[in-house]
C-alpha cells in the first residue's frame, strides 16, 4: 500500500511540475505527457564511440564533454534523470535516445575512444559480455579481426547488435572507408561465419520518406511498447540486401517506396537473429540524430521527424534487441 501511495504522489508531483513551467514553457496540444514508467527488468546499453563516430559533422554519441570528447558515463549522472528531463541534459546527437532509455530505468554507457572492443575478457570493465545491447551508429574506421570476432560472438551468445550505416561515399574521416564498407567487411571478412546475419549494405544513396512498412501486428519492432511505426525518412541513406539463404531469419521491415514487401533489395530497415542473439540494421544515421550536440557540427532533428516514428522505431528496436519484447 505504501508503494502505491508513493507512486500516486510521484505522479501528482510530476503533473504539478509539468503544468507550472512558467513563461518559458511551450504548450502544444500534440505533446504527450512525460512517461513515468520504470522497467522492472533494466537492461544495459553500450553506445560505441571508438570508431570515429564524431568525425566531420557526425556526433553519434549520447554524451560528450565540453571539448567534444565522448565520456563513458553520461554527465549529469543518469540516476538524476526524471520523467521531465529534456534530451539536452546530455550533449550528443544521440542524447534523446539515451535519455529515453534512462527514463525507463535502463543503464546507458559509452565505449569511449581508446576503449577495447572485447568479448569474454574478464579484465576489461566494458567487455561486451557485461551488456545486453551494443549500438554502433555509423562507424568510420574498420573493425580489426579481433573486434569482429568479439562482436559476432557477443551476438552468437545472446547479445543484441544495433547497426546503423549511412549512404555510399560517406567517409567522414577520409581514411578510405565509409560505414557501408565497414559493416560489409564485418559480415564478409571474419573468422566466425560469412554473412552471419543475411544482411549486406547496398552501395546506394537516396532520400525519401517511405510508408512501405511490413504489415505484421505481431512484430514488436514495428508494433511494440512505444507504438506503431508507419514511416521512415531517409535524408541520404543506403539500402539493404537480404540473403535468406545465408540466414533464414532475416526479415525486411521497411522498403523503399514502390517495392514489393517481398523484395530482397531496396530495404531500409531489417532484422535478423544469429544463434541466441538479435540484430537490427538501419541504413541512414539521420533518423537517430536529435539535432543537438557539439555546436561545431551541423546536426538535424531527425529523431522527432515524421510524427515521432523515428523515436518509436529506434526504441522498439532497442527493446526487441534487449529481449524485452
């Protein structure tokens, strides 16, 4: 009974805060009340920042210091995040994603530059075995052979891998490799299994808003706890090729406009499983961009575009990868 009273009191207090914002509060009839949910099964999400994710105009991190360097633990501490905390509480173009996870009671960390990508290394405090989901948004340097083995074994043994690529010829650090080439290298040039996920990034570059979404009410990436996904906007992205003969579980979720939903090419978002783990691939970094971060970068508010569909897609996918839905 005391727990119920505390929950009611917290909800009442949050309503008072929300309604008493003063002159600086922007009121809109389309805004949803701040969520107060706190998961009973908290998961650990690790966002990679070791692969030049801040090169050029990219800022694909959940939190960085004033010098633009990604930091392991978000600052202010995520324990201070409340239902009304804005995404600007942390600095990074993925801060909206990180704050949304923290609001639900999950743990988020950054694998900061210089940290090691390992699996099964007990001496590494950030070994992938310690996390449920590993997010890599537009890597700009190749994974080493050891890193590829670690990532694939992480998935094979039950981990969730969120892969995000960008369009063809999107080499932000001018090292001769862009994210389509880097992801394809991981999947075709490793010692674990060739084409383990049945996925490949096509070397394309296109922009469009697609409503060509798989019709499947049971698919929780598209119809999960965060709501239904009905659109996906690419602002210069690549596409995906599916190879069911390599992995029978690979599934297209959203296609380019005009394509059949059975097409194995021209896919914009796809999922797969590999042994005990799960994988999601989206081939444009723009939808996850919340438009804020390092002031020296040119960023865009993709996270809130197309009626909140991008936030719903990324969060539903996050929870599917974490085996929460």
